[in-house]
C-alpha cells in the first residue's frame, strides 16, 4: 500500500521522475478539458436539452448558489476559478473507482499547488475589487501593528488549506486500504462509497474555504486574531 501517489514511479531518467501524481493529475486535467468541450459543444437555449446539459446546469447553479451564500454578490465572476477547484478535487475522488488509480490529492505537492492557486487568487480578486491601495491598506487594519500578523495569517491559512486536504485524502485512502486487506469480501462496496462521499465533502470544504478567503479579501479585512 502506497502512502502517497508520489511513491508510484512509472518512469525515471536521472533526476527526472514520472510518478503517479503527475500522470493522474494531467489525466484529470485532460478529462475535464475534453469532457467540458464535449458537453458544451451543442448547448441549447430551447426547452429540448440533453441530459448532459441538464446535469451541467444543475452543477453550475449549485456552485453559484454556494458562492453567493458565502457573501460574493457576483458569483459568475468567481465561478471559473472556484468551479474548477471543486470539479478537480471532486473528480480526483470519483475516479478512485478505476482500478489502479491513485488520487493526486493524496500527494502533498498537489494540495500545496491548489492552495497556492488560492493564495494568488485572493489578492487578485481583492485588488480588482478594492484597488491596489485599498487591498494593501487592509493589511494595516485595525492598526499598523497588525501588519505582520495579517501576513502570517494569510500564509498560515494557505498552509492549513493544503495540509487539511492532504491529510483527509491520505488518511481516508489508508483506512480503506487497511479494511479491504483485512476483510476483502465484506467491505469493498461500502468503503468505496464512503471514500467517494468523503472526497466530495473535501471538495466542497476546500472550495467553500477558498470562497470565504476571496470574500474576505473583497471587503474590509477583519483582524487576524478574530479569524
């Protein structure tokens, strides 16, 4: 049993390594790109719509609703970024039903990369909504003494976002693997379903936390010790 997909090496030449994390990450990206292209190529505005379009609209509407409930008044503005985060993490978990597949979110390098995307997106949206001066000014609130604490808070919550997703995905995979090795004929279906449910919950939590951070950056910043 592998603790991380990083340990599954498919090809190596010198210091260049092609492991499961890289392979399955690019595979997921290809699946999402091709899938979105196929689903959206024949979109209809009439009442006669395909099942795929109906499913897509349900997903998009649900994500928009959640973004709006977080406090972002224009959900369509953030749908591309937050929706992509959710779909990637969710698909990384759903694909575990494929034999031999290891979710790339079980690797700390993947979760750190996702968290860094959030770290970049937060000031991006904050500066766009408040302007550079307004966003930077928020780091000095309520007093200039809070500057280092606000910066530390920004960095620490990004680290926590990465470690939370990594820890939950890795521990879930380990528990399922142990139970399946002990009782392979009793728990496979049940544990697989629980694993899929856990993955979907983690995708939801990761996306909601990213939306909360963006919402905080697009309005007056709260003191770091109150978060």
